[in-house]
C-alpha cells in the first residue's frame, strides 16, 4: 500500500485482521542478542514473532484485533511533523467511536503494550495503539484496535517475550480495554466498527486499497 501511495500520490485506506495470533515488533528488536531464542520460545507458546518497519514496542495481533492503515502524501515542502500526521488517523477513529457512544482521547497509558502519546484510551485504558512510517513525503499510519481479543493471554505473551529478551518493562492487562467491553450488546461488533471506520475513512478522502 505504501508503494502504491508513493507511486500515485493517492490516499488509501485498508482495514484488516490477522487470521492467527502472533507478536509484531520493530525490526530493531530482531538485532538483540537474545532475539532468536526468545522468538523460538514465543512461537512454541503459540505466538510466532514478526518484525515490522515502524517504531514503538511489541504488540499482539490475531483474531480480536482489528487494524486500520492509512496512506497519504503531503504537499511539496510540507514538514513531516508527528502531531499532524497522527491526527490523520486519531481524528477519524475518534469520530467512528463517537458514533458508538465511546469517548476516546489520545494519551499514553502506563502499563500498556507499545505505549505512546498517540494511543487512544477510554477512561484511562488503552483501546488503540498507533504507529507511522514515512517514505519521502508519503506516510503510512497504522492503528491497532482491541475489539474482542482475550486481553490477559495477549498481554502475557508480550510480557513473557519481553522478559525473554532481557527487558524489565512491566505490562498490566488492566491498562487495556476492548470494544467488546464498551459495546457489549452488539452481536456484530466487528462488522459495526468496520462500517464506521470505512465511512470515516471515505469522508476523510481515502480510497479503499486493493492489491
């Protein structure tokens, strides 16, 4: 999608979900001395590890996690400022959640996996993690949304892998929340949020991406 946006200067949106559980982490982790053994043990526990080209920390993926990726190209001479680029994904997400009666704010959340200033949190608990990658004037922004994943084993998978790397970061399952907890009476929660995200992306001028 980033390649296509760079080539065409178009704005694209992609909503996707992984079929099986796994951990995704910045490529810098793969160069750590204990990475190979930590990744092997994680895969044996049912959480295979994959590198990514953005920054941040370790994140879980799989059923119960919905992802929104947006690509846009800035104007010639436009700076690559972090706040305006993150607003490109944070604002549509907040609009989509508002239609579900959810008030989310951008804030760090202590104890959450891949913590950052541009998480989206509800009542102080992380619901969405964000990351971005630039290539020239084109930016790919990504949001990981916790829909109905089982939080405790997912956070434990992150924490165990982190310990196996020799890190001392503390992760707290209670620092996270899920859409399933916030909208408990929706029998098609994923379908509802996909529709809301699709509408928000379309209104913001993004075209659906299809490889």
